[in-house]
């Protein structure tokens, strides 16, 4: 299995670089209107946010919420920038 694989079917797709819009964990601390939802996350993600939250003295759920909010704002320009309206 040490042979190099050569693909011959179909076109080769070129990748593109997406601008990094996510802030460092230390900037994920804000308060806004809330709506409760249930979500299943990987243990790896939860462990990461718990550790980062502990370092910065905040709640891991708040940090996860901020990542999701920033993703939504970056990808949907018609959304309000602060709270729900």
C-alpha cells in the first residue's frame, strides 16, 4: 500500500481560502437576548470550550453561542448585529 494513488476521473477542483472570521476565545464574552435550543456537540468541542472558558473565567456555553452568532453574522448580512429584533 505504499504506491501513490493517481486519480484519473473527473476534473481537479481548486480550493479557495476563506477569510478567518472567528475571534480568539478571549473575545467570546457578551450578553444578548436568548432563545433556548438543544444541540448535540462532539466531546472534543465541548472539552475545548470548557478549558478555554475556565482560562478566561466565563461560561463555555456563552463562548459557543458567540462563535455561532459571529458565523451567522458573517454569512448572512441581513441579520441584525446586536440581539434579536
